[in-house]
């Protein structure tokens, strides 16, 4: 049996980010998508939140990082988030996508995707 994944899709967070002064003048909305492998298989049978990863705690941690840090680029923000989540939640595999919606004309969104660890 492969390890189960949890996911968060299109989480809206607000942060100061961007290279241009006009981008940094006001907080921007970013969209965060995340997939995380559970650190232990017992979460599929135990029905105890302590045997899994608490989605709300993950979402709160992402929000905390984005509200307390400012970056010019998405890359260091994504790196900080994925490193923090890996360390704090002990996930063996993570995939993080951060999108800046409607930042360029005729582009729905742009952003970065980071993947870390070995997918079970």
C-alpha cells in the first residue's frame, strides 16, 4: 500500500512580495497548493488526529510564514515554507505550488513549484 497524501488546494494568503516597488506597495494575494505524504501509515486505520497531519495546523503555519516574511521572489518564500513544513510535520515528501494570480496581462497565474523528498 502506498502512503496516503493530504492536500490543500488554492489556499489564499496575503504577503508583501515582488521585485517592483508597485508590487511591494500593498500586500498581494498568493494561492498555495500543497501535497504532503503522511509520515506513518497508521493514520489510515487509527482514526486519531495524532496519527496524521492536522490540515488546520499546516494551513496556519503557511499563513504565519507568509504574513511574517517579505521576499522579492517566490522562490525563497517557497523554500522557507517547504523546509519548515518538512521539519515540523515530518512528511517524507512534499509538493508546493505558489501562484501569483493576474499579475501579468493575459496570464491567469504564474509561480513556482517545489518538490522535496521521496514520494512513497
